[in-house]
C-alpha cells in the first residue's frame, strides 16, 4: 500500500509545455478555480477598490497586451487596482489579478507595470498554484504516512 501511495505523486509529474520543465501538479485547475473564485469575492468585499480612472485605464491597457500573449484564452482575466499603499501584486489561478495602488505608483512606466503583470500572469501559465498545492498535499500525505509507520496516530510506537 505504501508503495502505491508514494507512486501517486511521481506519476503526477508531467512536462509543462509552456515552461519546458517537469512539475508535480496533480490538483486539477478546475478545483483551484473554485477556491480562487471564493477568495477573490472575499477580497473584493474586504479591500477598497481604487476609484482613479487613470489607474484603472492604465492597468487595463497594459494588462490587455500581457494577457493577449499569455496562451490562456480559457480564463476570464480580471485586473483590479486595490486602494492600498502596498508595493504588491498577486494573481489567483482563476486569472484574477490584484495590483495595489502603491505598486501602480511605484511602476512609473507602462514597461515597468508590464513586467509586474507579466510576472503575475506567468505564475498561472506555469501552473505554479497547482504545483504549490500539490506539493503541500504530498507533504501532508508524507507526514501522515510517517506518523502511521513510526508512531501510530498517538505515538504509541515511539521510543
């Protein structure tokens, strides 16, 4: 049984055509999208969105160029400027991208903003969210198996 469980992550390694590297990503994108939809809805209710038409227009203009080159036409990309001074941006596996006002002000040119957005979009293209969740799940399974093998549920075999 142990060999069978250990074989699952290894069998789940595949070549990512976009990056040219092997990755362990056995969590389906569809499952991640559902979780990301919930997280995005929560973010929109808890964090103020910028009311600056200039920032919103700039973000949309630069984002259109990046997503056009992304090869992920299956996603409905959405870019939002959140009204916060943070120097940060992030993407969720459903194609929702948050850029904070602080980052918009820090990236003074469209090329600088494009580099930030390209970096975020590349995470989705490279399936980094699926890979990270798969690695976390594999680690949890490994810990559970180690506990079962060496200590039982309550550590009864520990010395």
